[in-house]
C-alpha cells in the first residue's frame, strides 16, 4: 500500500503505526544508523538525510542494503523539501556532537544543530508532517541531582579548583559544606546547559516545542544518556569516554581514568536507544497534539566511570585502568537520570545489561584494532 503524504490537519483516525516512511536525519551516524536498522526491523521505511560531516566520518560508511540515502545538509531547504516527500514522521538525529575544540566552534554547532532544526521544522510545517522524534540529551540538565542530609535537595555550584587539586571531588552543600548524595534527575528538573553543545541541544527542544504549538504537531524528545555500542566513533574529538578507554586497550595500554573514577553515569546501549526511537515514533499518535514531551532515555542503572574502565579492561584481557586524579574543569561529577517516565508512558526499557553490553563493545574494539 502506498500512503499519501499527510497535509493539512492531522487525520481524525491515527494512521496505523506499521509501514511508516520515516525521514532519519543524521541516519549515517552512530545512533542514526542503528535507528535505521531498527525501523527496517519493525517494518518501516527509513529515508536517510545526512551531510556525512568529516568530523563524524573520517571515512563515510556505505549505505546499508535497501537504504535510501540523501547526502545533504539539514540547512539545505530544497534538499529537505525533497526528502520529506511521502514522509509520515521525522526522526531528527543530525547534530554536531561532543564538546568541540574551543569556543571558535560555536557558530558551527549553532548552525548545524539549531539553524538546521529550524529549517527542518519549517519544511515539515509546510509539508504537513506533524510527527517528530528528536534526539535530545542529558546535557541539558548540567549537573545531576544532589541532596544534603540536613538541607534536602540542593544545587551545588561549580567545584572549586582548590578542592579538585586536593582530590576532593564530591560536590558540597552550598549551605553547610557537607558532602552531597547523588540522586536521579527527573524530566522536570530545571535545565542548566553549561556549554555550547548543551545550549544547542536545549534550543532544539524549544524550537520543536514551538513548532508543535504552531502546527498542532506531536513531538517527543528522547534525552539520551551516555550512548555506547557498535559503530561508536573512535579517536575523534567527539568520541565518548568508553571509546577512549577501548582505544587505549586496543593499543595494549591502560585506560586512564580522571578524578577518582567515582563519577556516576548511565551508559545506555545504542540498540536500546534505537528501539526507543521506534517505540516513540509509533506512540506519537497517542501523545498530546501541540506539545513536546521529553523523556530521559537511559539504562536506569548508574555505573561509575572507573567501573566501566575495569569492565572493559577485563573483557579485553588488557592492563588494569590507572586512576590519575587529574580532572577537567567543567566536567560534572555525577549525572544520572531517572528513566521511569518513558517506561510508564511508552513501555520502553533498556534491554542490554551493563556487563554484557560493555563486554561486546570491548571485543568489537579488539577485533577492529589495527595490527601492530
Ligand atoms: N552519542 C551520545 O552519547 C549522545 C548522547 C546524547 C545525545 N546524542 C544525540 O544523538 C544524535 C546522534 O549522535 P551520534 O552520537 O550518532 O553522532 P554522530 O556524529 O555519529 O551522528 C550525527 C550524524 O549527523 C550528521 N550531521 C551533522 N550535522 C548535520 C547537518 N547539518 N546536516 C545533515 N547531517 C548532519 C553527521 O554527518 C552524522 O552522520 C545527536 O543529535 C546527538 O546530539 C548523542
Ligand atoms: Zn547542607
């Protein structure tokens, strides 16, 4: 069956959730390519639009069998208009990721991530496409959630250099100076983007919410936690810490762990994130019209960076991690989100456990390591 593109107001009867044609921006990327796989596995028809940024793709990956790929920038309105033909929903993964090298990168981040999102949303508004899943990020929260035994939930300021130099890494209560207990951040926590990338990710959400209000569209932002798994970029300035550790192990070196290794994160497997995108796309007809709903998308089980380094080292049979006590100003100590809401509303839960996922990830890295 071919389906006409939606135009005008949302049909009264929600279309069947099978056989959607979905535009996946950034569909050649680490997460986007897994979203494409998951869409195919669920009987949908992905169309990829990706600029194949050199920073993300030292060597651009070939399209998967059956994949329709348009090589274009999301800021190219003509290309986006063409890509949207016959499309029922958009899964917007395209973005410049990571922290960049310095502030000079700011215009590129804002261009790709925010101007790009605005162009895409304007094209969707014109084409009558009313369904959007946006790749969000936990970085919009800044620091994690903390509580003091005496003062309850508090918001600690940035950690002082003198404290960090002395190896005291835990944030302290702004009222009494006591060490704080980390907790789980909910979606309603105040946002506090602390770098350009984080600011652009939050702006994407605001733009998508404005688009939903203006068009009656339905939008979900999946605020991913630290995503890892097959195809994770290696050795680029944008690679995550899991990838750095794995590259060190592949060279036969110890992974070097900053601070005392006690930083808590939530590592979520890329296949689980891909499934979350499909689940969200299929659930969009039941989401409120004219609004964006944000969902934390993590494994739900926090682990420390030190634990991750040890697990990867053991899986590779490599040398044990070295904890250096070094730190990077601006790193957050703990950030772990509660992924309850997405489980309640959409029925999604991560399926890949930490030990199994990290072991698979480590072994993939060893197999792909260059000889010598
Ligand atoms: N990797 C993580 O841990 C993580 C965590 C939170 C959020 N995210 C978000 O997930 C999404 C995917 O990230 P990823 O880790 O797969 O990164 P990635 O760099 O592997 O993929 C991003 C893709 O988008 C493309 N792209 C970038 N700018 C574009 C533009 N202007 N026009 C067209 N294509 C463009 C790139 O070529 C790349 O293929 C991003 O929106 C990112 O912000 C990732
Ligand atoms: Zn206190």
